[in-house]
C-alpha cells in the first residue's frame, strides 16, 4: 500500500516535471524577450545621444561670453522724436487746410 502511494507520487511528480519542461512553446517567449532587448538598446542609444547633446550645450554655454545687463530685459528700440512720418491720406475725410504743417489722423475700425 505504501509502495503504491510512493509509486503514484513519483509518477505524478515525474509527469509534472516533464510538462513544466516543455520547450516547444518557448520560441514565442524568446522572440518577445529579444524584441524587448532590442527596444531597450534603441532607448539606451537615444539616451546616450541626449546626454552627449546636453554635455555639448553645457560646454558651449560656458564658452559663450557673458552678455551685458543679462538680468535686464532687452528694451525695444526707442522712437526718434525728430523723425517725420509721411502717412498717405488718400480719399479720407479731412478738416482744415491741405497744406497744414501738422496732420492728426484718427483711425477707427467699425465692424
């Protein structure tokens, strides 16, 4: 009786071991693992490229001369108060003499 139980247990263990060692379905898993490894290699190459670019930018910024007034915002060019601007009046409505020294133009947009 004990011998038959041991024999059944041995057969069941052997069958379980043989089923778990089935290598026919491992090719799909190996292919998936290889695809993941290839993807990792591509990502690692891109990371190395980015790190190299960052290092080059850091070196370039260290070699760049410091700008004057770096902390102040750059001001737009100032308008020249002595410049004369000629604006075409065309067929627009005007009041006053046509040869006036100063012309004031009011522009409105009616939509």
